């Protein structure tokens, strides 16, 4: 009997510790397209979180190239992933042109996803994207669409596009876009990850390593500081 009691206590303690580890995890689902997967934004965010000593992130994604929120809703895979577990956050990233060219669709399907996200007890986090390198004037419209949507949904917003615009205004030589002038370079994805870090953890990414994007300490520090200022409006 004493042996059985000892075994029961061990099992109980094991269950408590594994439960605590699970509770400490922040589960995040990214729904978007190539603006999320090029240079692997979730992976960079995960590496920043580890370096910053933040709670462990468990990240998953549904990010086929070129997808809109409307297309995500139609094929059902993103919705099934949302319904598969209790996420902390679900990130919604619309096709880069829809905030300007099809705002009605963006809002309509973001609202559908937001309802499903809240039903799961999760929070919606909107991923504001950026303008093409050749059309910087588009950023104002993209930013406003995401800001308006965040207000309607009462959702959090990762203002990546605003951070990109500020960074490019500070340094005209900074290459945040890839060669196609549309997708992110590794540096652009790093800045995006810094914005998500500041948004999720409400902490500055300043001092975290830049080597994950092959950046020097000076280069990464400038982007980290800019991300923090953008998120907190300082």
C-alpha cells in the first residue's frame, strides 16, 4: 500500500508539472499567406521569444501563397485549425492588396474569423502589412484599413506596416523588401518579428540578437528600438 500511495503521489506531481508547462505556453495560430511564411516570421518570433526569456511559444500556421481571408474561409482549413484547440491568439493577415482594393471582403471575412476565434476563447491579432516598394503612398490606406478593423473588432493590432514605413523614412538604403519589391527580405521579416514581440509581450525587443537575420548588433538595435516605438506610439 505505501508503494501504491507513493506511485499515486508521483503521478499527481507529474501531472501538475506537465500541466504547468502547458499553461505556460502561449499558443498562436498564424492565418495568412507568403507575407507570413517568406523568411519564416513565426520562427523568427519564436527565436526572439527564447532569447528574451519569454514564455514558450507554440506556433502553427495556415499560410498558402496568395490567399485572402475570403479564400481561407471558403476552403475551411483555417477554421478547422481555429476550432482544434484553445489558442491564446489567432493572427489574421489579409492579402496585401485587399485593404485597398477589396476592403469590404477584408472586413466581412475578418469578422467571421473573429467570431470563431472568440468562440474558442482566443484573441484576434491583426497583422498590418506594408506597401510595395514602388508604391509607398499606399501605406496610409493599408494602415487605416487595419486600424479601422481593429477598432470594430476590438482586436489587437501588430502595426508592422507602420514600422516598415518609419524604418524606411529613417534610412533610405534599408532594404526591407525582397528583390521583387513586394515580399519581405530577411531584414524586413526581422523587423516584423520585433513588432510582434513588442505587441505580444508588451516588452521591448531591444538587446535581442540580430544574427537570426544576419544583422549586426547595431543594425538590429535600430530596428528593435523602432519596433518598440511604433507599437507604443512613442
